[in-house]
């Protein structure tokens, strides 16, 4: 029982980061119908920015906002340079564009910074724990969960209360209709990329805190987690993305605990395969979104 | 369907509609492509001597087989696959585990399960075993893809194939007893690796022949239709899942051979050999040249190999080309990592400016075939003999979307000797009724019958094969196929599933629709009127018992829609089909219809001759009143 609760908290901590990443993926999917394989590169770029800042003696309190800013700016740049030019192209074209960017960013860092893993100091409190009865809770997990809740609340407010939020929700609910209503405007798409970048930035702070390093290929894991979680949630659904993130975090922790020794290394493959099965037997994901074609 | 059935054409098998165009020219094309590609490679080894140049060219030939393998699936079906390198991993490991000599296996994987460490097998049988195992995996993945409703650009296909790639990679990386794990991997003994290029040449030539023949086969053509428009293809009677699965198996077979050769040539195997990097490399090769054709695939392999090799050489110390290199002042460009940057860049740049690649779907054999074949315009079509009487009926059809009732107990009956109109104001439920009849919307209540046969909630392609073929309000042509190919695909489907092997005369239908001069243009380039005519011709070529036309004159001028009356009559008579036509244009409806039904708010409010329906007060109230007023205002 104690172990289960411990796992639950651990899973929620992980899941909160995934939820933020997945929400960013879903927001962009909503306005462009693009499965963004380049999403993880925001963390690569901000990881190197963090590394540079640490080299200049910055502390985590300064680096954290820097990560968010770099992530937002990077996402806007990527949109401006590449995605804005394939808007309205086939899904095939958009998908491969994001796939190309994913590799391009990694390769540029490989070329100019090198393949070496660059480490930086984790904050001192990252391994601290406190006890609630028999359960030991990580301070880190607690902070992650609280920040994620606050971020999601703010995001929800933006989505519910503003014109911009309405456009994004409309686009996510019915892409074609929203486009006909003029939602597919530069402003909304750029806003979606900015929001997605901010969410990835906040997730990135914790991702980098825990990892304590960055390398040219460090974007691949956050990208996979974000994309997988968004897929579990049904892609078009913003609420689904959050649920998908939490579900993925919990599933990972549980699988790691229950799978026998060798198979534990397979966690990612197993999760991936489970999601593929979900697509085969329930193509809409956990939160079903109708994508009926108009005839 | 007697009128358009051609007897003078050589009887070809169902797989290849036209032996000259679909077999002879592709074989000639394969020889040309093979000679050009291999010739270019060998020329390089003559100019740049040395073992490393030889190795580079062998690797290029093997990559070419791999890329052609991927092209067979991705190019023909349009379904995007990240997973082909995952199939490659399965084949590569199967090959290595069977082909490596026991002595070498005892040092690397002595505890391999099922006594695999003791197996001794030559490279050829090992390739066959690898092929068999990989095909079994492909069957499972194919069933999954089919179930998920994979179509061009679908997310499900991306996810399923990506899952395969990751799963195989993780298994390879962690099943140490079998695969040697992530670090040690598997190795061949020195001298046990590929010593001659002969098997590579054979496999490459076979792959080119297979890919070209497949693209020209009926299955390939049906795949192209589904690639262009999945829904329209199903409405023509094509079941994309079957066609895609065949493409997948063929494609995986080629990929398996390529993977075996790759492992055999490199002489060792690690999980990362068949993972993201190689996926990126092969996909960039595929899209740079043009994924829809074999010529494009080979061109892409050659271009990317050349670019990568140049970048690699310039990035290594002290090497110069035209005075540029690491020693020059451009060393911020020419440095380690440049080849990968170029791959990523090529992918992005091509997707933005030339998503269909350098040569798009241009193909040697198609070019040769067009150049050396001269088609004569066919004579006029004769009317089909009167077919046996058949009735199409829908009764008590109710459809609810959420709380909204689009149809409320609507019934309609059409015989195959008449042309029946379906009118009604916007939102009355006309298209929904046609959607129900063609299996695109499941009714909440009600049944559809064709003669004695129940069609309710059957899949669209089965309904089309039973004889109900429709057109769409918002044109759905197979836009990158030519006009003639659009019609031919429908005729192919009909010859397999409706006419027991007899094929409609495609040329006569194209000419009959007034599209003879446009026959080699892509459907996407036609103007609006011609597009509408092509959609009608394509539907007629499917040899339907009933044509369901959804607003065939929408967006047409008065003269054009009058001409459409003639076209619809002629097509229906030539095929011997009954017609159910939805339209707003009353002149068109009264000009063509024997009987008219009027729908309003999901219910049938009137049935009768065009004059009777026009005079009906309920119809006037619901529909004509509005239209009449508009008419008065505009005149």
C-alpha cells in the first residue's frame, strides 16, 4: 500500500511534466493538424542556453525564467522559418518537416558544440524528501506537481477567458470549421506556438533539473513523452493531453515496478506498443474526438 | 455493360491491364534505370580509386534497394511509415543470427535461446529465413494498420510504424542473449562477409523490376487511387486495406533482403544500425528524389550519397575540394557533423519548396510508353442493351447526429430504367440520404435495398461493388493521376468485382465524356466543368447499376448545366444504369428527371413528375417559394 502511494506520487510528478509537454503538442496539433516531432528540441535548445548561463555563474532562479523565454522564442522562430511555409500542405509534408527540424537542431549542436554531454549542477534540494506518515515524498515531485497545477490553471484561464483561447479551442474541436471561421490566422497560430513553447519551457525547467545535463540528442525523450501522451489523449483534445500525460507518467512508474528484470528496460517500447494497440482498437485515443470527414 | 466492353484489345491478365504498357515498358525502364544507376556508381569507383570508394558504392547500391523497398509502400499507398527500418532491424538480426558461423556465436551469444548458437547456415538460406520471419511481423503490423484505418497522412499509421521501430530497437538493445546487446552486438568472422557485388546487383535489379511492375499493376493503380483520395476510392469499390497490405508485404520483402545485405556487407550489427539515423537517411533519400516513383527514389539515393560523401570529406582534416576545406576560412561550415546537418536541412528545405522531390512521379517507363504509343480516338459508344429491371430503395431512414435529426423516416425508390431527382432546400438531408445509401453514414433507423440485397450499413466499397456508385458535391478526383487513369481505376475495379473480368473501354468513356484531348493531363489541372465531367465519367466506368450524383451542376453556368443534362443521359444510357440525382438547378432537374422527390427537414414531402412536384403547395412553401422569389429578384 505504502509502495503504491509512493509510486502514485512519483508517477504524478513525472506525469505532470509529460502533461505540460503533451498540452504543447496538442495545442499545435489543434491549430495546424501537425504532429510536432520537433517539440523536444525546445528542451535541447533551452538546455544549452541553461548550460551557457551556468557557465557565466547564473543561479537556477535566473536560469528557470531564461529557459521559458528561450523555449518560447525558439518555437516562434521554428514556426516562422519552417512551419509557416508548409501551412496547408499535406499532413505528410508537415510531419516530415517537423521530423527534419528535430534532426537539424540536434545536428547543429553536434556540429558547433560537440557530442559531449554538458553537465550543470542540479539544485541542492532535488534529492530532499519529507515524510507524511509512513510515506516519503520528494520535494521535487511536490514542487513539480504544484507548478504544473498552477500552470494548467493559468493555461485553462487563457483558453477559457480570452478570444485567443476560444480560437484555439474551436480549432482543436473542429479544425475545418474553425479554419472556415478565420481561425487559421497568423496571430492564432503564432499564439499557439508561443503557448506551446511556454509550456515546454516550464516542463523543460524540471526536465533539465532532474537530468542535470544536456546533449545534442537530449530532445528525443521529452519529444517522445510529449507526443505519446498527446496521442493517448486523442491529440485534438486539450483536456485529453493532460490526462494522457498523467496516465503516461503513472504507466511508466508502474511498468518499471511490475515488469520482471530484463523486461524493465523495455518500458518505452512497451508503452509505445500499448499506444499502437490503442490506435488499432480505439483510433480516437482515451478521449474520443470525432474526426468525421465531410462529404 | 456491353457497349463499352472492348473485344479487340489483347486479353491481358487482371493483374496487368495492358501488357505492352504495364509489363514490356516497365521491364525496359528497369534496364535503363539499373544501367544508369549502376553505371554512375561504377564510374565513380573508376575516377576515385581505393577500397573506401568501393565500399561507398556498395553501400549506395544496398541503400538503393532499401529505399526502393520503402518506396513500394510509401510511394504507392501514400501512407507514411517510420517503421520500415524497424522491419529492417528484424530482418538484419534474423539474418545475422542465422548466418554467423557457430564459432563466432559461441564467443558472442553462447546462451542464445532455442539453440540458435549452434545453427550453421549459408547466407542465402539465412536471407530466406530472415525474409520469412520479417514477413510474419509485417502481416501482424499490416493487420494493425488496416484496422486503424490507415490512410495517407494518418496519425495512426505514423504511431503504429514508429512503435515498431522503437520496439524492435529496444528488444535488440536489451535481449543480450540473442542480439549481443547495445554495445557488443554481433560480428561476422573475418572473411565471412560479403565478398562480391553479384548478389547486390541481382537484388537491386529485382527490386527495380518489382517496384516498376507493382506500380503498373492493377493493385498498384488501385493503391494510387486510395492514396489520392481514400474516401472516393472506397466509393468506387476499392478496399484500400487489402491493396495497402499487399503493398506492405512486397515492400517489406525488399527491405528484408536489403537489410540482410547491409548486415552482410558491414560484417557486424548493433541496434543503432537500424534506428533513427538510418530512418532519417533513407527517408531523405526517398523524398529528395521523389517518393512517388522509382526514378525519384534512385535519384535521391545518388544525390544524397554524393552530398554526404562530399560533406564528409570536406569535414575531415586537410581535405580540399576546389580549394575549400578545413584549412580554408570556411571551416565553420566544413566540419564534423556537417553530413547530418545537411540531411536535416535537405528534409526541411525539400518539404518547404519541393515536397514531391526533384522529379516527382516522373518515371522512365511511363515516358517511354507515352512516347512510343499512339492511341487513336475511339468510335462513338453504342447504348447498352436494356438491363434487367432492378430497384434501389431506402425506407424509413432516420439519421441522428447528437440531438439533431438530419433524416426523419425518409423513403425513396428508384428503378434502373429511370432518372430520379432529389430536391429540397439546404440542410434538408439530401446528401445525408445519399451518404446512408452508399454506406458513408450509418442510419439510426431504416433499411437500404438493391433488389433483394440488403445494403444497410455495409462498407462503402462493398456497396459500390454491388452497383451503387456516387459522385461528390465537393469534387473528389484522384488529382495527381491523369484523366485517363482516373477512369481506368474505376474500370479496373469494375472488371474485377462487377463484370467478371471484362473490362470497359476506357478510351471510349474518356472520349464519350468529351475529355479525349485532356486524357494525359492530371485531374488536378482540369478546370471546373471538366472536373465535373470527369467525375461523372469515372463513376460510369465503374459499371454501376445506379449512379448517385450529388449536385453535378453546382457552380456551372446555365449552358454548361444544359450540356450536363445531355452528358448524364448519355452516360446512364451507355452504362445501362438508373440515376438518382441531387441538384438545386430546377432547369436541370425538370430537363432530365422522370420523377422527383422533395425532402424538407429530413422528411419526404412530395413525390411525382417534375411538374407535379413543382405545383405541390408543400414544395412551394418549403423550397420553390424561396427559389421563385430569388428568380424574380434577379430577373
